[in-house]
């Protein structure tokens, strides 16, 4: 059974990205479980689920594309990755930190957290007020959360 071709996802308009890394800070805070950004992030290493890449000419945010046929899910030896309603999720209690998902992801969307357990963008579905924290925190609207027709 083929899935619906459209789904709300995070998209990056790299021509608008300032390379400010605010998306990373907002993501790390939203996923910290704390209500105070200073307590959550000040003087601590952050582990965002989105990453800004680039150089002095262009910068862009990298996050999970929630692929229609995700190789990361098929490759996970522990069965920690799954696809639910179009969103690729990680059961962190099952992750063994083997890094196989990191190796197979063509987008570089997965990274270990402080404990070596994999994490990735899950669209802030468990902690958001309608849109992902990276989108809400982007001062230039370089990151958007919208529905687009899937490429065939």
C-alpha cells in the first residue's frame, strides 16, 4: 500500500540561512525536558537533532527527511528505528549505539546524544506547539514546516 504523497516536513531554504545556529539551540532546548533555556543549555554541550553545515558562502540546516523507504529503519540491527505515520522514530531504550544508521543515512541526519544513543529529528511531535522548535526559532524563516508534494 502506497503512502500519501504529501506530509508536513521540515524544509530548508538555504538561500535564507544565516548560519546562526539558533535552530540547534532551540532544538536542544525543546528536547531537554526542562522549562528554562538557561538551565538546559548554559555551559553544557548541546546535542541538537538538527545541524547547521556549510562554509562562509552558504549554510544550511540538516535534519531527517523522513524518507518514504528509510534505509536507516531497514538497517537498524536493534530494531530501534521505526516509521509511524510517516515519521521516523527512535526507541532510545532499544538503541545499542552501533552507528549503522549514521553510516547508511544519505543525509547525515542521525547523531549520538551524550550517552552515545542515536537521536534524530522527530518533528517535535512529543514536545511542540504545532511546529518544530527549529522552525519557531529561525529568525529568517530559512527553516519551514510545510506540506509539499513528494518527488516521484
